[in-house]
């Protein structure tokens, strides 16, 4: 089955390269370092290497506390951080700009045997640390062949992903069985992983709770908020395709009925959609300003005539939360599984989320039980609850306090994960 999988990958390679070029029209990062995706890399150094694979921006942010802990406790090692997306690589570059040469970034090659073999031989990692959901058959097979222990940390597995994996069981199960250690985010994640034959999964919690909100972002949020005047602010964070239309329908229905006009901030999840959402706002004759325009004109103030701020920037989500009164976390109005609400809780904001949170079911349910979040059944309900919170300061304050307490209560996953990884590093000196 793995041979067939490799053959399909090989035949698909021209299309994968064309897709890189196509995506590079909007995200130039996809047209950079292309040879790395084929397993070719510049000359490295001789330091022992710990390899952490974080596919995209979300996984990279989740890995930050673990990477910093590894850099602190393993001063003799170099960290290799690999990605698959341009936003992941850009996020890593920003997060670890202070680290210097001890951390190297690269794209992981496509999961083709000879490419993975070249990658493993070039970097000769002492340990492979996969973040969240990555189980690549040839990657794991080559690690086994070269005696590189594979670990999966901050692991999560939704019901949907489990069903997909079981349909490909002859391909996925051997790879899953070869993973030496698994640190799961929650009990349901561990139980689903056990159905893949991973009986040794340990529940360590979600490392995103250990990410410290950057003080600079909070300061930038305060400065940004001052440019809004006295208006209250509703943030729709990490919105996905199809959600903006629903949100704007509800917003335009309610706006004429409101005496006090709140400012709505919309931050699309993916940067390639910034222009698309801008065009959508323009087609509805809504008065909006892009965050990038405010960055260029530092004296710009948003008066009451501006209805929407389009958050067309990366790496500033904490700033947007700091500048808001209420936050809706996107990906949950449409059946995409939602996004984590940890950043909103870290900033002490009342959280709203839709019905579709299957990728983060336990953490969402726990936040709701802790009175840190509310679940809504659609965009109109979301806006209704947001407006109600704006008019109810005691409830808004209570939910914000509960949210921050929820964030603090769930910290410690990084330390528990480090205990697992330390064992492998001690057993495998190079």
C-alpha cells in the first residue's frame, strides 16, 4: 500500500509544483525555497539536531513554548523547524527572530521515499517531533530506517479525521504504530488515537495554553483601540470562506436598528483571502478601512462613519483581541471544525463560537462550562449575543475573568511534554 501511495505521489509531483507556482501569485513565499520541497538543502552544521515539524501557522505558534524549552534545556543542540505552508514559515521567522543560528527553518519535502531519505540523511536528526496531526507514511518509514525516534505531541484527532484514517488503515496504521510516543491534547483525542492502535498515548494538555501573549501586542492593541474613539468593538477572528457573507448579512440587518454603532473587525484566517474579503465589503457598499492602510497612515482615526476594520495583517491576532470587547472565533459557522479559542481567553475576552467545533470539541465544551464562552447557532445569533454583551458590562466582565482563569488553569502541557521528550534524548546521544 505504501508503494502505491509513493507511486501516486510521484505521478502527482508536477501538479504539486504547479500548485506551488499558482499559490505563489498571491503568497510569494510559495515560490521560494522550492528545491527544499524536493529534498535538496544547503550545507548544514555538525551540531546534534532536534527536528520539530509544524505544518502551518497554527501549529508553529503551538510549538513555540516547546521549542523555547528545548533551546533552553538543550544548549548543545540545534533546532530544525520544518513547515509545509508559507504562512507557517513566515510565522516561525517572526516568533524566533531572537534565537539566531541555533534554529534553522526549512520546508519539509513531499512525502516521497527518496526525498525523505535525502532529508533525513542531510540533517541527521536525533529526534523527530511532529506537532498535532501529522502522520506521513514515508516520513515515518525513513525515520525508522535511520533509527530516528518519532514522537507526536500536542496531538489531536477529530472524529472526521479518524474515519478518514480508518478508511486508509492499511497505509496509516503501520505509520501510526511506529510512532514511539504520543502526547495528546485531551482524553477524547487519546481515545481516538487508541483506535488507530496507539495504546501509549498520554494526555498532557494543549501547549497553546503555555504561549505567553506578547506584551508588545497588548500595547499595540491599546494604541489601536484609541484610534476608534469611544466605540465598542466586536471582533470576528479567523473567519473562513463563506462566513463573512453570513456575518455581513446579520450586521447589515442590525445596523439600522442600533443607536450606538459598534465597530466590527473581521480578520480572515488566511492571507490569500484578504483581497477577496475586501472586494466583498466593497460590493456591499460598506464603509471599511484595511488595517494595512492604518499602518501606513499612523494618524488615521476611525470615526463613526467607518463600519468595519478589515484585519489584513499576520501575527497581530493578540493585538486585535486586546482592541476588542467581544470576540467570535471563526471556522465554526460553517462545518470546518472551528479554531481554538485559547488566544481570546488569554486576553480575557468573552468568547462566542458556532456549532461546528469538532476539531476543538473538548476545549470548547470546557470553556462553555467555565462560563468563558457561549455557543451560538448562526451568524444572527452570534451578533445578537455580541450586542447583548456590549450592553451588559457586568456579564461581559464576568465572562472575561472566567476566560482568563480558564486559560491559566490549563497551563503546564509543555512541561509534561518535555518529560516525554527528555527520555528519548537521553537514550539517544549522538
